[in-house]
C-alpha cells in the first residue's frame, strides 16, 4: 500500500513539475515568492521534457541529469533527509550525513523516474497562497487534474539565503519524509547508520541497472 502511495505521489509531483505551464522558453525560476518558484520551475522543466524524446521514453541517466540541473537547486535535500532520519540524524557523523543526503536523493530520482514517461495530460491548479511577507516557512497548495479524481498536492517550503526551497511534499495525506521515516529507523535499529547507508547504496545499484517501465 505504501509503495503505491509513494508511486502515486511521485507521479503527481512529476506532473506538477514537468507537464504544467504556459511558457515556451526556458527561464530563470522566480524565487522571490514560494508559489512563483513552483510555477517558474514547472515552465522551465516542461520545456526540457517536451524537447527530449529520451526523457519521455524513461531514459534514467537523462532524467537524473535533468532533475539535478532543473529541480535539485530548488530543493533542500539535506533538510528532507534530516527529517526522514528523525533523532537518528544527530547520531550520524558529518561524513555519514553527506552520504545519506546523496544516496537518498539518488534513491528518490531513480525509484520514480519511470513515472515521467507515463505522464501526458495532467494539469495543475494553484490555490491562493495564504502567507504573510514575513513568513519563513509556507505550504504551497495545488490540485492536480487528470483522468481520475482531482488530487491535492502540497509543498512545504522554506526561505533560505539563496531563495525559497522545497523540502517536503504531501500527496493523499502522506508526507514524503514520514513515508520513509519508519523504513530508515528500522534499518538503523538493525544495522546502524552504516547499515542504512549500505542499504541505500545497494538499492541505488539495483535501480541503476533496472530497465525503465512504461
């Protein structure tokens, strides 16, 4: 059940980031407002996807390259990983923390990259942002429209010295970091921090050699 929810989450996330927007040209994402950032990234990445047949076919290296260039700069994967780790984060050394962030980012990209090739006609409605100019953290609410029922998709965002960044998402009532927290805790309880790192590394190796599913 959890796997289906996570796949649905990423499918909707990909739809929001890759297939929505009206701009025909790439642009520098607007980081002055959180909802402006989401809309700008959507337009920029959509152009790249529509112009690259390999990405549409589910070519994992091309998808990874696109995500690294167009999406990762506007996310805070360190905070995402820290939240998924919970109290265990402070038990990891700085070197282990760096490894965990890198492996978790790779895991998210590789696990759900195949969803990109399955997305075609989804659109996204943006709800009015309820926030004050002084807020340092906000939730940007959207609704994804497609062939099935409308699906709410919320982004948790933080204001950093380099602009707004996404650090968590909610799909169908499930926050991304919560979905992984128990899995990480179980791995650590059984094999320690190094065991979790090895688990992520092995999983990423398996995904790297797997054929994309269309």
